[in-house]
């Protein structure tokens, strides 16, 4: 489940916002409800500037954009949007440089969440309302040509894995990832299951999407990570992170 985290202990920041959003196909519907504690309205000039984290992926940017509109237009707070990568957001919250980050993938940030919530400088603001699922994907045409890719076991075959090889990975298949600061289990899964794959980072969501578009246009093989809540193009999911994690733990 994705969650929002905010700075704790700032006396002027005693308002919590809970956001729900839904991204389906090419239609984006965002809903948000702001909950405040009863208090006397503050003069406009006395309201502090709220600094919101803006992570690098599109969904997070949408969450932040909606929050900015609500806080400024409906609640009268000035808002500063601060672009920041996933690795830097919790230290920034801890220092008071940020007041909230609105989309946190708990599966990859559990250690940081525990550290800073136990420290008392950060608190969980609430769930977003959507279960975000991460996984490995291939184009539908790859599954049509190679039915053995319907499960992760198909990638154990070096010849099948080599379908996704590149000059950078040599004989190994490439698992294409996005921003290197996103929380991934892919490299650990490759190691734990001893798969003949190598993780390669595109560098950003935009670069990953560009590579997908090129592969699809040429009907070339590509094995890549993405989150299921993103609308990008017709995809065929081949391996679930849950299944891979379970198998990796079984082997360890």
C-alpha cells in the first residue's frame, strides 16, 4: 500500500491531508480530502509555506500537484514544491526541510519509515487508497512467441533469458529498470534465484518509457520493471514480485 508521510512536531503544521487517486488507462481521476483540526482561522500573512516533496515518477508528481492546488486554493497556504529523489526525502523530512511526501512505496522504504517514525520526526499521514503492485513485464508478442515466459521459471533457461540480452549484458538477459533511486527488489531476486539476468538502469522514468516505445515499435524483446498502476501501453505481465520474493525466500 502506498502511503503519505509528513513532518511531525512542527506546531504550525498541525494539519493532515489524506489523498486518494486512481490512474486507469489514459484517464486520470484524482480525489483528495483535507482534514483539519478545529481551530480559529489564521490571518493569510501568518500561514507558513508548506514544502512538498516531488518525486521523479509521474504518479508522484500528480499527487503533489493536486495537493498544491488544494492547499493553496482551498486552504490558503502557500506551497513550495521541492523536486527530490526517493533516497533524499526522509532525511529532508527529518531535518524539517520538507513537510510532506505524498507517495511512498512502503515495500521498498520500510526500514526508513521505521527509523524516522520511531525517532519521532516523521509520522505516517495515511494511506492513498490504491494498492500499487510492482512487477516484471514483457510485451504480449514475446509471450505469444515464447509461452514458457508465462512464469518466472522460463527465465531460468539461459537460452530464453538470452532473448533479452544486450551488448552491455553479454550472454545474460537484461532486466531494464528505471530511476536508480527507486526501491527495487529485482537485483536481489536475480541473485536469490540465480537467474541468468543482469539489472540495468535506464536512469529515469522517461528514459525507460522511451526504450519501451522503441522496443514495441520494432517488436523487439524487452524485459522490464514497472508498477501496475501506471498506464503506458498494452502490456503482458509475466512475473509477479510476490511470487519471486516467495521463491527467493524458499531458496535462502
